């Protein structure tokens, strides 16, 4: 395959990932669920900046994308618990790499490494 075609395919893969994870609050929800399974109300308390409907929407989106598992328990009232699927857990390595990148470049001026790195 030509190098340009390989690059196009790589960008296509990245674009498909961003369609899943680009949903508002998706990263925050994944980060919270990486700490362990949570019921909706607990998750909502932990991500207090997210409105109820937005949290519902992002959970549905992540569930449809295979990132989040929704389990319903036949209790009275019904208990619903959310957790990461194997696919969602596998994303943790990528999140850690993104965190490293953000730590290095996130607060720097446009295109310039942070002051500490320029002096090194």
C-alpha cells in the first residue's frame, strides 16, 4: 500500500475513535468508570458538572459504542449499574498516554514546550 493510503487509513481510524469519544463528557465518564462500576446516582454525584440528561445521553452513546456496560438488577426499585467493557478498559492505556501529552504540552504557549523543558 502507498504511504499516503496508509496515512489516510490511520486518520480514518482516529476519526472513528473520535466519533465515539468526542461526545461531550465521554472522557470524564470513562475516567470515573475506570475507578470501578457505579450506579447512575453515584456517577452523577461524581461528575457533578454534568447535567442529568447529558449524562444519560453520553452513557447511551458509550454503551452503543461498546465502551460501557449497563447492567440492570431485578430489585425493587430496579438497580442499574454502569461499568467499562473490555473495550473500555483497554482504552486506559491510550488515556494515560494522552495524560502524558497534556502534562507536557497542555499549558504551554502555542507550539512551544513549557519553560522547564526549554531550559533542559
